[in-house]
C-alpha cells in the first residue's frame, strides 16, 4: 500500500485546503484513519501531514476542528519525541488555544 499512500497523500492534503467544510472534515477524518491503521509507513509522512492538521485546527467550523483534533491525537500517539520536538511549541500553543476556546459541541 506504500505506492497508494504516496498517490493519496497529495489528494488528502489538498482536501485540507478545500473551501468546503465537509471536504476538510473528511480529509481530517481520513488522516486519523491513516495515522491509526497505516503504521509504521504513515510515520514517514508526518512532516507533510502535521502542518495540514495544524491548519485545520484554525478552522472556525467545529466539525473540522474536532476531526483535526482526532487526527492530531492519532499522530502524536504514534510519533516519538524526536519527531514531535520540532512541532512542540506549535502543538502546545494550539492546545492552549483549544482549551480556552468555547466548546465544540
């Protein structure tokens, strides 16, 4: 499936930049599935995927933001400290913002 992953990731990342909130939400949901079920190969692509997830966390639409949080959780769970270190400051800032934001319900 590695060849398919290389083909699908650009499409998935483009989905995060789509104007349609349903497309963005589906892209985040798919990233969660990739992070959970395509181990260990997906870890090689975290540098491409994490910035897209951080971008989705800025969306005002609660559905997109929730799915982005799930994707981020799935990636953080499977990445080591060395891979996360370059993103730690941004990750902590985003988490602080999310904790202070109104509920996503």
